């Protein structure tokens, strides 16, 4: 087991979910001190809190009316560095304006859209949120 860092989205009711997947079969919720196992892909985490903070700040602007993002320390099992590409349509909320603009700028036509996992990220078999960092 390793200590790692997870960026989560917190909705207006306080429910913690994946920071990018807001609906569908890969939608995942997280509770403090409870294990959350992978679905098709494992929970994605960062090895250090600074990298998690950089990822959060660069991709998710604050919006109090729609919820907000937090960085949590977590216990992680089965962590392996992400050095592969993921199908964008599987893992991103394409209703997010920032992400949609990014996808549109990629200019890819046909076939599944793919992108590298975030720099410094790890895929895990399961995680347990333990402490809010930011």
C-alpha cells in the first residue's frame, strides 16, 4: 500500500466523485475511509500532492455554483505509472466547457479520441481517501 493523492470533484451536496467522469458506467463516488475499487480503469492518482495541485489548478477552475475540486491523501493499492493513452470519450466529461474546447482544438476526425493520461499520474486497483489536503 502506498500514500498517494487524488483530485476529486465535490458537488453542492458534498458528494465526492471523479474529477472528470460525471456520469455513465465509469462514474465513481468516493467516501472518506472507505475503499473504492476500479471499474474499467482504476482510480487515477498522483504520487505527490504538488503534482495533484498543478493538475487541479490547470484543468478545473473554481465554480461555487456547480461545486468545487479538492486534493485528498489516499491509501492506494496496485499503483502503476500511466504511460499509456486512454479513450477520451470513456474518461472525460465532455460537457465540461474547458475539456470540450481542448478536444475541439485537437482536430481529430473519426475513431475514438485518445489522449495521454495526465503527466505523473498513476492508475490503481483501489484507493481509500484518508485526509483532505486542499
